[in-house]
C-alpha cells in the first residue's frame, strides 16, 4: 500500500479495499443463500437466512436501531 507524505494510507486505497471486502462478503453470502441487509440508521450489516427472509416478508425486518425495513424476496 502506498502511503502519503505523513505516512497514512491513501483514502483511495482504503476505499478500494472496503469495496473489495464488501463484494467478497456479498459473494460468500450469495453462495450460502443469505441476504445482506444494512441498517439505515447505523449502517451495520446483517445477514438473513432464507427462513429469516420468509419470516420478515409480512412484518419487515427489525433493525438493530429499532427501525422496521421492508424485505422483498429476490426472484
């Protein structure tokens, strides 16, 4: 990793690494049959199993911060 004059890792590289990590996380979750959802309040990521998604189709997903988000089954 390249560092700037002050010794810090460049933000572009950090952003690229975070994007790669998110893509890898999505790929693994897809392979395991999980759905990734993100809390709209704190941005925390959670994985829902097929059973969780089925249970949330009517009532929505209760986030860690108390919000309720709609969940739609992927086709």
